[in-house]
């Protein structure tokens, strides 16, 4: 077998609990983004655009949708007889094999997979960020420094630095200190969770730390390597990179796509984003419809108005309805004479006639104030909302609801409806 110079290990097992009801039944990397994509499409596309043709995708939480989406990797040209994409769920097979308990533990449990290719370098990626990055350029940097580990980093506002692992590096990128989510950070150069390791050193570190509970790269592996070799470098990235880990950042990232000059461009020929999209029917716009500054997916039918929104494939927006500043995912049906304002509506939702979103004033969420802290109406997949109801701001709806679930025809701001057994 031909030895691979570098393979990628893509960590895609996280729930993404800060996305609330959007990830109640699906892993965060499988959440829809930009009308036709899923979040995991971005690192997968980065891999093939960077010349990396061997990718192990580590799945865990609610991985069925993710497995179905990736399949054998055809959309990303990763259906290879040697290499390609391989789905790596946890398994029970003996000592030290069980549910993944940390990012590094997940890699440790798949040492056998990596050994199959005996690479010189291993690229570690997260499956839950929106960005374009040429990993080959990062590898060239790694080689030029003769590094043991290279960490992709980018400057963040000082007030946000405590949310990340941060590095203190000299003008050559040599890392002097590494701090994991410090209360008082010494630097605002934040780790992006993208690492290139020399394979033999990574293997040594994982074996040395195999009994560490919840073994994690930021907390355990990187400090171990830094102390052992002090040959760690920071590769500074200055392109677009978005952590869509909250409802607010997820909404903002989608809305940025429809700017007149978008900061993140989905349409660049030289760096395409690939996806598995089985929707082949054409778009339909009724003669009375109005559309302004939108992304609209294939197979959708627009009879009303859509403004400043991202609409997925196969969506139906009824006559007289107005959708604005919203994200509507694939397969959703919105009835007649509705007003959908600042909504995030997941896949295959049914909304009746004369429904109004975002009425009243903001109120703190009764469900989870840390997750629901924005002027957004969030509706989980496969839910339904009956006709003739109003929905306030900062609300969440899960399940097939009835008119009796809305006192006086209203779900007040800050409130939530979660039908039994749905979360």
C-alpha cells in the first residue's frame, strides 16, 4: 500500500447543545447551513480542495443523519478504493474502547485506522465551523519550521479570548505558552481547534495519556507535547472562520451570506463547497411573489414574499405570507398570510395559515437562558404550528403543537412548547 503523507481526522461527534432544539435529534455538524449545505460540508470540502484524499470522520451523537449525508463520499470525490472517507463511530471492542470521552480519546480509539495508512502527518479538524482553508499551505508552514505540532490560530477580540485556548508566540510562530480558556488571557491569538501533528509523536502522546479521563487536545495532549519537545508552532490564519455554536452566531452567519458583498463567498469557482443534494426539481416563483436579497434552494415554491432570508430546498411559502430575516430549512411548508420574522425553522416543519412570529417584547427564556438569549423564534425539525396563532420573541417550539398549546392564541416571549418525548 502507498503511504499517505497526511490524513485528516474530523471530529464530528458533538451535540452542539447551545443550538438548542436545532440539535435535539441531529448532531451539530449535520445541521443545515446556507440553504443547501450542512456544516460538515465545509471541512470536507476544504480537505479535497487541499489535496487530502483520506478522511476519518469520528461520529457519536445522533449520527444517522450525518452517516446518510456523507455516504461513501461521492460529492466530495472521497469515494476512493484506498483512502477516501471512512465513518468511525465508537465501538466496544476491549480495553479502552467505549463512547468517546474527549477529543483526544476519540483519536486514541482509532489508532488502528491511522496505522493502516502510517502517515507522516495527521491533521485534526473539528466538524462544526464555517470557513475555507488550504491545509496544504498550513502543512508547508509546519515543514518549514520542522515542527512537531502546528496549531492554526487567529486573532480574536480580547473580550472573547477567554472562550478559547490561546497561545503566546514569537514572530516566527514559535509557541512560548499555551493557555486553555484562561480567565485572564495573556494573548488574543486563539486556537481554531485545527492541528497538524507528526504522527509518531501524536501516537506517543495518546498512548502516554490513554488513562487520562476525558482526554482532550487543549487540556492534555498539547500541554504534554509542549512540555516534552517545546517545538510547537502557531500558524496564523486571517480568513473567514465562524464558530456557529450559538443560535445567535448561527443566524448571523447565515445572514452574512446574503450581504451585497458577502464576507464569506459560497460561489468561488476555485474553492467550491460540495454537498450531497438530491433535490433536482426546479424553483418556482408565482407571478405575485416578491424576493429580495435571498438564497433559495432547489425545488422551493414561492407564492408570497421573501426578504433577507436563507431558504432551503423544497420549501413552500404560501400566498400572502411574508418571510424576512429568517432561516427556513429544507422541506418546510408555510401556509397563507403568515408573517415569519427572525425565525430559525428546522427541516420538515408545517406552519398553518395566519401565523405571526416575533410579536411583543423580548423576555428571558424559561427553557434555558444561556441557549435562548436572542430575538429569535426557533422551531425544531418535524414540528407543526397550527393556524391563527402568534409567537413571541426568544421562543422555542418542539413537536406537533395544537391550538390548545397557545393560551389565547399566543406563545408569549420567552416561553417554549416542548411536546412530551420530543427532547
